[in-house]
C-alpha cells in the first residue's frame, strides 16, 4: 500500500489544475469556495489506453481562446480546449527516419503564448523536441470548429544534439530561447529566432578520487522568466547545478540533494527560488543565490515526483508522480494543503490561472437586478431576520432586570424588618428596666415610711 500522511490538510484556495497520466487520461481538478476548499476531480477526458500515454504537455491559459497541447506516446500531438476538452486539431510528430514513436518519443512541448509576427490571429506556434534531438517549430492554422482540419504553415526542423538522448527541454519567459539536455548531452541554449546554438555547458572536472561523472541531465529550467542567462539543472547523480551563460560554461553552484536522481525542477516567481523533486518522493525548495536548502515540504510522497507546477497567483505549487497522487503545497509554510488520489501513474500537471470560481460570487436570480438593488434587498432581509432576535434579547433583559429589582426590594424590606425588630426589642428592654427601677424606688419609700411611723 502507498504511504499516506497523517498531517492535517487545511485545504486549498479556489484553483483549477489539469493532470495527465500513463493511460492517456486527462483529469480536471477544481477547488471551489474560499480558502480551505477541498479539491476534487470534476472532469475526465479520454479513454484509458496505455499506448496513448501522455509524455509532455503545455498550456496557454489566456482568457480568450486558451489552448492545451498534449503529446502522446504514439507520436501524435493533440491541441485541446482546456475549458471542455474538445479537440481543436491534431498533428503527427513521427518523422521519416523509420524510427518507431516509442524510440523517438516527444520529451519537450511548448505552445507559444506570444503572437509571432508571421502568424495570423487564428494561428499558433508549436515547438516539439524528441529523444533523438529532432526539434521542430510549426505554425498551425487553428480551425474554427472541432470538425475542421488544421493547416500547417511554416515549419522549421533541426537537431539539437549529435549523439545521446534528450530528456529535458524548456522555453524561457520571452519565448526567444530554449534549453536542451539529457543523457550524454550537456545543457545547451538555442536562439529560436535563428535556430542557432548560443551556449553549451562544459563537463565538471574529475573529483578528488579521479572519478569522472558521465553527463546525464534529467530536469532543467530557467531560474527567472525574465532572464535566459541563468539555468538550473538536475542530474541523474542527484546533483543540482546553477549555470550562468554570461559568466562561464561550468556550474556556478553545484550541490547534492539526497541520494536519488532529480526528476523535476520548477522555478518560483521571485526569480531565485527553485523547487526540486527526486525519484524517492522528496520535495524541497532551494535558494539558488547561495545554494542553501530552505527546507523540505512536510508530508513525504511515496513515489517518484515527475512534475512540479507553480501557481501564477496563489502561493501554491502542485506536484505529481508515480504514487498516483496530485498534491498541493503552501510555498511559504511548505505544508501539505490537500492531496487527490487519481488511480494512475501521473506524468504531468499544469494550472489554469484563469479559473473563475462561481461559488465565491453571489448567485443572482434575476439578471435585471443591479448591484445596489441586491445590496438593499440583502440588507432588508438581514434586518428582518435579526429583529426578532433582538426583541427576544430585550425581553429577556427586561425580565432579568425586573427580577433583580424585586429581589433587591425584598432584601431591602427584610433588612428594614430586621432593623425594626431590633429597635422593638431594645425598646422593650428599656421599658422593663425603667419599670424595675420604679418598683425599687417604691419599695425604698415604703420602708422609710414604715420606720418613721415606728419611731
């Protein structure tokens, strides 16, 4: 059984994520409501088929006409609508070299968000790279309807490696440069406008024991979206390296992370923090200015991490991998916010940043009502609901005050009666004493009179 965490999950902000798995299924996860929502699977696109495994994905999450590109194991690239999953068009990435799609699978895929000068408003540019280094950039005319056929416009194809296998590729934020690296292939940067290589990394020297580590890059990304000169790459020998193409060809910073290969690397929005995941399920954040480990995320994954995505608005990252879970984490506290079990091995995850949570917005029954009318109606309704409660409270307060007043008056009357009893007792005592004195005086007078008479 997979390992599960016992940590309390506080929930996620309202978000929408799309996951891809080894059976070719695309699943949409949404979290509705305010902070603390529980994400759930709301849609599933496609039928399970291991031959259609999703090997790469890219999304343009713009508000108008968003697109989602998916590369499958069969060599087909599908462009879908991330809103409802409708297929817009499909192109083949199989070349004429006689290789099977499994032998030259797509490892890098990117949909260009910025409009190129040579493209029309209904066109999109698509970059793909295969394991053998065959890279192509095509402009495709998007049909108006899903039944329409897509027409391929200008196309450029070139090779980014002479030998070895490409295992990672990434396009920078300006979409003018791309990096490639893999097994036996040093990290290299290309100018996409001219299809020319502008920089290649140099292998590190032998260590103190004279051992040379073969080149094998498993994940790479640009450190900042605004600067293509700094590159963070992870290797199969569990090393994380920072390259600065404006300084030197060898790594500026290099350090080891755990003991398993680095499988996923993602950059943060601040331009100096990266998130790394390895083959044993460890996820951590690193400050690449100093190479210091900021900390590991709480709640260890039970399988290899294959993809990490940073939300563009919320301080949240998503990770997925071979344990069939997609997990959402808080980047500040590194706490697990929520986890969703999706049954299949996951290969990639992306965020849809233009997700509008309808659950947060107030529902309007009559569209002709404006905001002021709705506010006044809600205010009146709130007053009507709260008035009886206030009256009950006032009645209770009056009754309590009356009872208290009555008890106070009773106590005061009791005190007065007690005082009166004391005074009466005192007066009776004084009367008794005066009577005794008078009787004594009378007895003395009678004695004196008797003596006088006798004499």
